């Protein structure tokens, strides 16, 4: 049986998962209508793909009279914070479907994933999706994609790409663009994704009979790769409570069998290089639909899931002969942000969480490192100097320094942990500063925003103050698309302001472009905190007065403690308040006695919002039921003492 290996890549919300779901439904991958590739609870809630997933379909369907081909599909995340997932996947496939929204056109992550694909020698198939939208302009988008190919250095063969037009949600694809009058009411109900699948069979090489272009850039000779010695490379990791760490690997040549003894080889350039070592494959699985199926063996070209090697890592080569040459190293981009994970020591500690100790948090982070390769954690216990900087010198609590790819990357980890019953507190995220050849450097991002023209001036001014440099600006139908180069430090805490400044009508997206010279101090709008000076229940009478000074985080009846942040102040200085103060009781009637108290809607804190608005001298307290902001030092006396 022939095998095709493809990945679906795109900017966030351009329809990757919807298209994959439609492919699965039309080819028997889903038995139930309600199933989706985004099976994780957070993915369903947010409507984005967080984890790369493998699936497969068979086309044409058995009984059609045509030879059946197995198509392995990898659905990749579109958000820039999960870019490390995409990079690894691209090494394991022979072609990519580049999905582009017919309205938005190429976006920052489109550029990132396409650049990676072209560098690896892949020839993409372009799918212009959502052509049924009223504002869709597929011809314009096609030209923009072609320009992007040339801009990124595509060769002649890559630039001569196939284009397919699709309505992914409805499961329809077209080799030619339908006429302009092809509206929802007039178009035929018939139609499926066969045109796209036919292009895949035609243009994507059979993985069982040829090498990856990036592995053999000169030779295009077709071989039966099953006759060669075993070489497989790990490009993703998984974890099973019974089987332990599991590896997702692409078999480049030979045959792999369950129960067989193998050698695992890495390269010195790899993180955690362990050299060559022996191992045994205890379980072997193939992907069929959204399920994994245990198999006895698998042949070249296939993508498999294997267990039995507990210390296996991304990029390592699995082979039968110790002398077999390792496959090229898979590079993973470095983290850009760091923050500290600590045991919760607030007055409410231990009331809501199931896992609250340092040991439990440490074990959970170690488990996360098994599969989340974009994450790094410093578990060293001797962190006294760092403890002093973060205000933990006197508390004696150790902490774990966690490095991630962005605020969302960290927020997803924290959200998963709280849902599992963990309770902890974290410090303010900080950008990682490096020294390269004696020069201080920091991460930069390409920021693309779409805003109404009336809001563009204010946005440009604010981003300019945050050291952003405008590269391009295009106006269309009263919407301005503006491209900036900006330090990651300048973006921290800005998303909330952006929503307010654009009245919720703006769209912003960014991608890390690398480390550049440190730009110096960045002046941001500083918010002071309303800090409770007492413990008790917040009272509407007091909150009504406080809401005139800023924005509140707590409602009437919320339990508060001394040192807890109950809101922010527009001025940059902290303010000690008493949110529990009630109305004075008296026997005398006065004007205004019977006036109703009206409270404004509070700013409900979630993990992402909390990470954005917290100050350097604060912690974000996270429990299964609550997200709170607090000062590192709870009493005003301690805060003044340690500010000196």
C-alpha cells in the first residue's frame, strides 16, 4: 500500500482543524458526528489547536476499484506560542497543505510556517479556504501568497505550487475557483473534498519508495525503502500512565517490529545528548482515524507510536545497527519568557487545591517536560540570590524557574494544572535577556494588527512608546493593516489595552523573529493596585466608593485577605483600601438613606489577564476555583521595609 505523509499548516483560525475534521468524516475517520481533532477541553473552549495530532485516512475508499492509499495527516497548532510543535512536524512529512483565509490572506504565522517548509525543501500545496465568506477575495490572496513565496526565497519548483479552493467547514474543495455568483443559496449541495485528495495523490511522493528531499537534496532516484536498514526519527512525544513516555516517529527506511531490540542515537548538538544506547520496543501503534491501533510491525514511510524507551527524545534516530548514521538534528527554538512557580502561601492556601506541595508541583512539571519540548524548567535548589530578587528570601520557599515560548504557552500549562487540582502562585513573566559576543540581546516579534482607521493613530502612538517600529501600513475599506517590529518586552501587558483602545474591533497577532540588541528601557502605562488592608467579605457599600478610583477585580461577598489586590488604580501608585467597610448604622434618617447601590461589572481575572496586569511585586495565586492577585509581602509594613 502506498503512503502519503502531509501536514496542515496555517495561521491561527484559518481552518486547519475544520478541514481535517471534514477529511475524516468523508473518509470514515469519525464514526460520530460530534467528534473533532480538537479533543482537549481547552482546545474546544478556545477554538484553537494547542497540540499537534496525528491521524490517517484511506483514499479512495475500499471497493472503488482504484488502489487504496494511506494518507497520514498531522494537524498543527496555528498560534505562534506553539511554533515548536510545527517545526518538528515538518521534518516528518513530505508535503504541507498551506491553508490561507480567503479574507485575511497571509498572516505572521503563515510566513513562519511557510519559511520553515521551504527551507526543508518541501513543495506546499496551497489551499485558499473560506471562499464562501462575503468579503472573500481569493484572487488577491493568491497573488499575496505568490509574493510571499518569492520573498521567502522559494525556488522555481516550489513557487509553481498547486492551488485548491475550499470551504473546509462544509467539506468542499474545487480545483478551479467557482464563479463570483457562487453564493450560499445558489451553489449545489453536492461536492466533497475529492479534488483536494486527488491533488495530494498526484503531487505528494509515495513515502514508502522515496527519501525526504531534505535528506537527499541531490538524488531524486526512487528506491524501495523497505529494503534498506531501519532508520526512524522521533518528532513528537506522548505520555501514557501505564506505558510511560511514548515517541511518535517517522520510519524513513526498513521495517520496525514490536518486541525488537534497537539502538537509539542522537547528535552532540541535541539538548540532553545521551549518546548511543540500547532499547527495546515493547508496544507499537499505527494511527487509524483518531484512534491508535496496536500492530506487530510497520514499514518505511509510515508514522508510528512506540513505547519501551523511557529516555527517548525529539530528533533521536532509531536503528538496528549501531553503526547506522544518525538522521539530521531537529532544532527547537529557544524560550523567550520566564517566570517562577512557587508553593501558595497566602491566607487561603490549601482550601481549594488537591496538590499543594513543592514536591507535587515539581513532579507535575517533570511530567510536562516529557512531552512539552518548548518548555524548560530550572529545578536547582540553590537559588538564594534569585530568591532575594523575587522577594522570597525571608519566606524560605524554593521555587522553580519555568521558561516558555510566550504568555499563552505558559497560561495553557497553568490552566491544565489548576484543572487537575493543583494550587500554586507564579511571579510576573519576564523576557529572557541573553549576551551574544558581549552584546546584550532580547527577543523581537513581528506584530501585525488590523484596526479601524479611527483607532490606528492611538495604536501607532502606544506601540511607538513601547519601542515598536512601523514597517508597513495598508488601508482597505476603512481597515488599516499595520506591521511592526517590536521587542517582546513591549508586547507584555499590551493586549488588554489594545482591546480597550480599539473597542474590541482590532485583531493582533505576532511571531518571534529572533534575538536582537537590547533596546533599553521601555516606558509602559503603570497601574497602581488597590490592596486590601483587612480580611473579610467585600461589601457593596465600600466597593461602590472604590470603583470610582479604578477597576475592581472582586464582587460583593467575595472573601478577601490582607495584601490581596482587589482592583487597580489609574494612577501609578498603590492604594491601601478597606473593601469590607459597611454603612454606619444610625437611628437618624438622612437624605440618600434608601438609594440603591449600583456596582459596575468587575474585571474578572483569569490566568492570561492576571499575567498581563500583575506588577513586579505581586504574585498570581492560582487554585482550581479561583485566580487572585496578591502582594509578595502581605502587610504594608513589610512592603515598605522591603522596598528600601
